[in-house]
C-alpha cells in the first residue's frame, strides 16, 4: 500500500480531537490483550486477589511505558505493544521452580536479547528461522498453552459447575467466530474487547454463582505496585536456558511485527528502526524481569487497524500509552477488569490461539515453494512432542533430574529443538533443493 494514500503519515500529528479518538481505538485493542495475559499470569503466581490486582497494575504500567518508549525512541512505528505470549509459555512450564527463578531468567533473557541486538549478532541467527520453523513455533505456542486453556475453561467458584463452564466456553467461542465472519473495520479490530464485555455479562446472567468471586475483588484493593517485586533473584540453569529459547522465539516475533508494518508503510531508515526496536525490546524485558512482571513484545495487529482507519501516524498511539499508565494507578479500575470470569478469558484466549494456528498454517503454505510431505514431518514431530510433554503428569515430571526439568518438561522448548533438528539436520538436503 502506498503510504501517500494515508490521511496522516507516519510522523504527522492529527488534530487533537482525531488524535484522542484514534488513540481510544488503539486502547480498545490493547486493553483486552493486557487484561487477558496479565490475569493469566497473576492467577498462576498468586492466590490472593489483592496480589493479583497489584500484578495486573504492573502489567498495565510496563506495557504503557514500553509503548511510549518504542514510539518515541525505538522503532518509531505505529505498532501495538503487549505482554509476550511466548513468555507465558515459559512461565507455565517453570511454575515448579518459583517466581524468583522465573523472573531472574526473564531478566537475563532480555539482557541477552539486548546485547545480541545491540552488537548485530542476532542477524546471524535469523537464517535458522525459516518459514517452516517460524510457522511451527506459532502453532506450538497455541498447542503448549492448551492445558492452561483447559484449566480456565473448567475453572469455577462452584466445582459442580465445571461442565457448565466448559459448555459455555464452547458456545462462546463459536459465537465469536460467527460474529467475526460478518464484521469488519473498527468492529473487527475491537472484537476481542466486545467479546470480553458480552461474555462477562452473559456468564453472570447464566451462572450467577460465579459473581461471588468477582465482587470479592472489590474489597481487596492494594496499592504501591511499583515497589513490590514479590521475589528474590534465583539463578536456576535449567530455567534460564528454557527462557533463552523462549526469547529466541520472542525476537523472531518482534522482527516479524516490525517488518510487517515496515513493508506496509515503507519508512526511511528501516534497518535502524529494526535495530533500535529489537534492542529496546530486550532492554524492556530485562527491566520487566527485574520488576517481577511479564515482559513486552511488539504485536503484528497494526496493519489491519491502519488499513481500516486510513491513519498511519505513530502519535495516535501516544494517548493509548498514557491512558494505560494512568489506569495502572487506579486499583478500582484494575479490580473491575479483574472480575472477568476465567471461563470468558479461556474462551477469548482459545479464539486468539486459533487465529495464531491459522497464521502459522498460512505462513508455511504461502511460501510459493509448495507444501511437501517432508514439510509435514518437519512440523508434525515437534508439534506432537510439544503436546506430549505439555500433558505429562506431575508424577512423571518429578522423576526428571532437577536441572533438566525446566527444559525437558517444557513442551515449547522440546518442540523448538525438534523443529530445528528436523529442518536443518535431518531434512537439510530436501530443504536446500526446494
């Protein structure tokens, strides 16, 4: 698309009224991402609702700061920033190692990404991430999060309502897909937000017993989130290696997002934008790890939003970043969004992961080289291994050596190693010949 056709260019500032309106639209897209990922991780770490609220406050603050830093000093492109789903995979797989080990590893992973990007060494690793490898990684993220989606879908304040929750999620997801089939533009871009609102209302109308846990949140509001890290540094080699693999995938996702918007807008100094954007992603993840909060990544949602609004100005995201930061200092607002039922979050997350699987399939089949049987094997074995490892019972995982448990017990890490071996060792000649 020719950037001259946009109503406002990359570095143009729309009039104040339009700036605020477009900023609110970006905010409507980002809030569901922040709420869903923040709530998921908070629920994994803390049983106390007050602690969960503090954690979600920190996620709002970290995302708002990261967005502004990238817009003004990083890649300087209109890209949505949010908590990294791939880091959620690492957190889920490393829960047995404790919060300290998780966020120490996250900080180190961010630091390594920053250093590799700053000195230009990361460009040498890109050749290993061919379309089949990247596509497999996209699909694996969805598959390895299946156990967590299942827990959310059956979670209920009343145990005897687990079957009703699961039924609700199935119907809810089908409704989201049905609506997405017939809407476009603004409504399609903000569909996740409307799904969260409508799903929450319907859930409490159909299953009012679940409302008790939501109202309890309001009476347990905590403050001072900036000064609560909730962990001490803990260096566990297995967890660190596990997160380093996750950060490789995070870097590929970040690069893909930057290049996707770069190809659409064709801005000047693109290599410098990539270098600065990826370096800052690493640095921001390092700081997020030290703060005990899940790190940020650039999302590839922006091209569709820009195409629908006709506005490519990066400054339209500045109001969204400022509002996110302001919301982080308003515990009642965080408590309110924290009242979304787990079943609704599970349903929306299932919808998002289905979209991610579709993106992976499009990537592997749209290279123009055709899809061969060997390509299916390169993808199939890592996916199967990742699923098997993700569903291993705890009594089996506990038999693994402690130092290897975060690696061999992480379905995503096992899958990434398997796809690299399949693509670059076992089927190397076939891939070279294509």
